[in-house]
């Protein structure tokens, strides 16, 4: 039996111009996530930097798989609103695969030595 690990779309947003374009982006993004079972885990909550400078907001969206996350990002619905964010903020984004249930840090050693 193959299990698919969850994946996460992460965005680190700085210098956000909180004008009508960002408001529209926020109003429209939920509808783009629904077909891909995406859900917000973090959406600019209180951030306490522990190491290094954190001068922005963090967003984490969970998806059932990396394929679902990529399909959402590449979807016509999301592409229709993407510029509302990218043209009105300085941001970095990525999609990262999670780890399976029961994962332990030492499990990484095998993949590093392969």
C-alpha cells in the first residue's frame, strides 16, 4: 500500500501593499483552494522570530499531496489572481513535501547516505 504524504505551500510575505489588490486576492483565494483540498494552517499569525530576522508574514497551506499543491498553483483559477499578490508584495514561495506519520529525524540518515 502506497501512502502519499501531505505537502505544503509556504509563502513569506514582506513589504505588502495592503491596497485593494491584496484585499481582492484574499477574498478570492479560498475558492481556488477548494478543488484541491487545500486549507490554511497559518495565515499571517503572530510570528515570534527566534533565529534571524523575520520582517514579514508567513502563510502555510496544507494539501493532500505535492501533486495537488502543484495543480492548485498551476490552476487557471489561481493564476487569475496570482499577480494581485506578486505585484503588490515582496514574497518568496515554495511547495514542500511533508513527512509520513511516524517519521523520526534519524530516518533522514538513510536517504543522505544513499
